[in-house]
C-alpha cells in the first residue's frame, strides 16, 4: 500500500539534474513554460502566497499597463479579446493565472518559499537554502525575482511632520483623499500617483530633479508602443516619438516645465497623458528638487515652499540579490554585470533573467527569449566552460545600461537562432582551448 506513495514522493524530490526558477511573476512564469516545453526539469518557488509577482502584490489597484496588451502578452498566449489596449492590474493578474493554468505550471510551483541563500558547491551544483532551513542542490538557478521590490528612498535634510512613504506602499486612492501630496519622481508610477492625487487630493505637487519626456499612450488611436516595427533602428524610433510628442503635447515650456537635458530613450520612458493635462488645469504644481523638509512645509531648490502633509517617493528600486554571497554580487547601479544578458564568465549554472528594463512589453520578449535560452542551456551541457566566458571571448561587452530597445533585442534573438550552429562551433572551440572547468565552491 505504501509503495506507490513512496514512489510518488521520490519522483517529486528535486534531483541534482533539476533547475530552480526563483520567482513566479511574469518573467518566472514565462521561463517556466519555456523550460517545460523544452522538456527541461525544474522546480519553481515564490516568496508570496500566490503567483503573479508585482501584478499580484506590488502595484496600486488603479494601475494599468503602459505598453499595450499586444506587445505585453505572451506571443503564444494572447490576452482575452475583450481586454482593452491597456489592461488593469487585476486583468493582468488574471491573465497570468490563466497562463499558468493553460500550460499546467502550477504543479511545479511552491508558494510561501523564501530563498535565504544561493551558493556554488562541489561538482558544479548550487545549494539553495530556504528560510525554514531546508537545503536543496540544483544543477542551476534561474533568478527571476524581479526588480520592483527593494525600495530606493531619498535622503532628506530637515524634519517633516507628515507621512513619508514609497510609491510601492501606495495601494488605493483613499490614501490621497483630502491630502496635500508631494510626489517625488517622474517615472510611470510617480506620474500615475500624481494624476490620482490631482483628482482626489487637496493639493498635488510633482517634484522632478530633471524634467522628463512625457510620451502619450496613444497617437491617432493607436498605442504608441505598437508603432515601432522590428526593422526600425533606435534613431528612427526616437525621431518618430519626438514628432508624436510635439504634435500631442507641444513644448515643455507650455506647461511650465524645463526641457529635458537628455535624449529620448536614454532613460526609461514615461508614458502619461494625464500629468500635462492636470498641469494645464493647475491641479498639479511642478517644482524642482527638494532642498529641505521644514515641519509642515517643503522647500525646493528654487527657494519656493509648499505646505505638504504626505510625501510619496516614486524614486525607484535597487537591483538586488540579497541571497547571493558577496563574491557573486555583480550589480553595478541598475546593471547586472553579465554576458549575453544572463551569464557570468566565471560561474556556470546561475542565470540572471529579467533584470533589465525593455522599452516595451515583457511578454513578447520572453516569448522570443525563452526558446533561445533553453537552447543555450543545452549548449552549456555540451561544454565545460561557462557560457558567459564564451560570449566574452567572442567579443561581447558587459552592459553599459539597464535599458534596451525591444526591436533591437528581437533582431539579435533572430540572428542568434539563425547562427546557433556557428555559436555551438565557437563554444566548443573555446572550450577545448580552456580545458576542464569547475565552479569554485563558496562556504556559507
């Protein structure tokens, strides 16, 4: 009677030929489907009590995507036909739930599983220690834990009598109702919150150290994110977008804003129609950088002051892997120092996925990247040296930015698929030149 039960339990136990996917958000689910489709065994864990990542626990209830559903959806699993161009947070979460069900991903997902440590051990394996003390060994670990959770807070001078929160702590409009709100930061979340405060707050002040390019979400009824084509170089996309901005909004000085000092796309774009609208209506007041907190007032770098009782810091997040040992902390600012977008040159079996910010929807990118990544995993099995070393010796440089042009990524992935036989040949040639390789184990 116990034999079938014992056999089933044994089959469920992770083996050292299994990969671990850390995170069950958009990227983690997309990579899980890619590995499953390729027949590569894996486990998947998430620290939350449900799947969906940021769309489950990290966004405010009024959030909508800024890229359209066309490029945000997984290419092989379209969003429902009744979804709008810009689905809500709830719709995005329901879509990810449906995706997990369609591809039968839930059986491999363990929820409420916080990873405490990931470190290399003998025989090129990776020891993963969980918060409950359990330890497992894996062939490799895919780090899909996202980059919207480790809050970056500004350092203020002075004292403030009101409340200070991060944008991640903002969940619903009731938090703003009747408040005198200062929003710091001109990213997409900050501008969404500023527009909400303009609707329901007593006052909304938007503080920007540097003016941003406001891109309309649609142009001539078409989502702006849908306009670029695969063949368009970035300079052409930039020229097209400048034209759309000028035709839609006009000039920054028309809104009392300084002209941005950086070129479009050199920072993550802000797609927002509402901030310019509310600036024109006086419901949002623009101010430069915060200089000092003065009790119930805030002084800005131009010498002006405003009465404020709630400060919301939409100041971004740290790219963070706190479970890795110091020797594997390769983050520089917002960039992960790896090759091929995911691979280290001195360790194999550790893969950094989804750390960058693409100027477009993640689903279409993961749909294109997942099958290529599984091919690369197969290639890593064929050679001894890390794939990151292969990319490095083929002349690839470490990333200079965390931003990427989706159209360029699609072209690169297409070329990689076409040239995979050449890459395999080069990988084996480099492998023969270096000889046997072993990860260097690190003590706890």
